[in-house]
C-alpha cells in the first residue's frame, strides 16, 4: 500500500520570529553563560529544546479562555471550570491548585513525610526529591533495572520493580513509607511509560500495606498513549478512558500542568482523602494563595481547564509523540546513541557513549549540550551528573547510570523542518566528537545546582603547558 503521511492537527495563525546567530556570537554567549544552557538568554537561542515545560503553544480556544478570566480573589468561576476538568479527566475528588508542579510537591511532602521516612519512587525527579528531602525523607529508587540501561528496548521502562518495593517495605516497615510517588512517562529515564498492569499491581501491593500512591501525573496523558500503543487490550480504548483508569488506581496526584495540559504556568495537587484535602487547603494559603486560586490568575486556570480537555484528544497526542519519534528515528538511523525506545517528550542522547573520551567527572552531558548550542543555536539540557547533585549524607557527587542530554520538544511549537535542522547538527557533532572537551564546575549552588552552576572548558594536553592530561581554562 502507498504510504500516506500524517500532519499536525492544526494550522498556524500567529508566528514568533526566531533569530539565527553567528558561531562567534554563540561562542561568546555560552562562555558568558558559564557553559550552562539554563543561563543563556533565550534571544540567543535559535531552536529551544531546553524543556517542554510551560513552552507549549496555546490554542485559540485557550486564548479565548484567558479573556474569560474571573480575577476575583475568592471563588473565581475559573476555579470551578478547572475543578470540573480535573474531575472529568483525572477523576480525583479534591483539587488544590498550585502555581506549578513543585508547589504541589511541596504541599504533599510537608503534609505526609516525617523525618526519617523513606519515600519510594520510580526514579528521582529533581524538584520532587528536593521537597521529599527538605521534609526529612530519603528518596528510594524502586524503578525496574532496565530503566537504567539506555539500550534496553523494554516497552515499559517506567515500571516499578515490585520486588524492590516489597523489600523496602520489609526493610523499613510500611509505617515509615508515607507514600509511593509513581511517575508516569518517567522523565529522567527518557520519557518512559509504566504499563497499566504494573500500575494496578504496584497500587494493589501498596494498598495491601496501607501505603497510599500519589501519581506524578505531569506526563500521564503521554503515558496513556504508550499504553494504547503497546499494551494488549488497550488499542481500542480512548486516551481519556486510559488516563482515568491510571488515576483510578491511585490516591491522588501532583501535577505540573505546564507539560501535558498545554499551559505556560500552573499545577495542582488532587487527592481523594477528605482529611488530607482539608490539611492541604490549610497549607496552600501559606505558600501559594487562597485554595481557589493557588498562586494562579483566574485566566490561567481557565486556560488549564481547556488545555486538559485538548490534551486527551487522540489526534493531538498522536502528532505530539509522532514529532518526537520523527526526530528520534533520524538520529537512531544515523547511529547516534539515544535512549531506547524513543520516549514521549524528547530525545535523550547518551552523552557517555557519544563522548567516550570525557570522564564522568568532566560532565560529558553538560559539555555536549554546550557544544550543540555552539554548533547550531539549538538549546538542550543536561540530565546526568550535574542534575543528580550530591548525596545528602556523604556530600559526594552522584554519578547516575544515565548521563544524558535531553532534546525536549515543546508541544505544537516547532515544525518538521526544525527537527531536520536539529538532527543535522547532532549528526555533525557525532562525526567529530573529539572536538568536544570536558568541563570543570567552578560555581556550584547549594540547591538544584544544574539550574545555575557555572563551568569552564578543559583544554586538551597538547594545548596546555602542564604535564596533566587536560586543564581547565579559568576566566
Ligand atoms: O516545573 P514544575 O514545578 O511545574 O514541575 C516539576 C516537575 C515535576 N515532575 C516532573 C516529572 C517534572 O518533569 C517536573 C518539571 N519538569 C521540568 C521543568 C522539565 O524540564 O522536565
């Protein structure tokens, strides 16, 4: 049969010009940014794949919703639209809006974690773990081993390893586990989904021991897409019904609406437990705002309510993940080492294999992100040793098994031609990896260091006068 192409289920009615810079300009910009792509000015970036968080293009319907913002301090009608959308699509009983996902994580951690508790999760996420530790808990990774192997083709690398969960319960006792934080389409593993079978089984195990399960629902819609594609029995189900079923097994969620829900700002905590909801409403007023706005404008809540409904439309999610797949296949076909299978929100390049000459202490992923920017103005993000930070007990650098850069695709923003430009730049670097040198960290913030750390490049031995293999060029 003749191949028929698919295209995005929208047309473009407003554009935002972007600027290509010269290589000299980019070399200057990255040096000024301390070789950290978070510290670049966006005006110096050509194609911005730093994150899919808050970077989506809103629809005309969402913009129309913004005009219906009810900016009353209390009881805004937009809160009730959002509450209805969360009930309909996520199914939880109580909604507490927050300014973004970490606001919800903060509330949940403060409300549920006691000092000395263990908080299991299917791989850490930076802000989530930070709030768990700030509340006195220790994060325990219970994800399947395949998640740590970039080459494994396991279709559900986000799954929880039930044996790891069981042995944690045996080791510390269920009463020292305030909840399991279950992330859908696990970000740090490369946007890898959990299967419904695993979600059902792990929730049953936890509930047997009286341990609640809170979903990190940030990319649950993308997870639902993979369940539909890969898990027997789901091919004919709607994304909407799969999402509802995922949530129905759990006790609540933290949510960064800046991803799946197609808004530039917003998040929420949603729970079924009446008493916990009451405590969360008491705490949200301290940190975020009244319980009917949680740090958001009325118009933001309206855009979120509409975005939630758009996010589960089949043609939307097919095009969103299809674009990620298009870029991934271009890189894979050319032999670039990327995390397999291709994930939901971006392509994760295995920087340790891409740059085998750079030792982990010299942050190969950070170096690759900087080099890609210099080559083409494409901004990506480090997801390796810099993001992992230090062990809170020993103070030693954590070097996770995955040393990645993430090319993250904003939703509904870039075209296939942009993807081609990105792919060509990565392929050029892949042909000449020796051009990229390692980095030395010269400024290290105390919390979430990857956002603001600064680096200087190492120069190869031949270019330095010392007898050591490489030395840094400090400013
Ligand atoms: O950026 P926030 O505070 O709205 O959400 C925090 C957050 C929680 N969970 C997960 C899985 C995330 O991916 C997440 C934020 N992610 C960002 C900013 C990212 O670039 O991936």
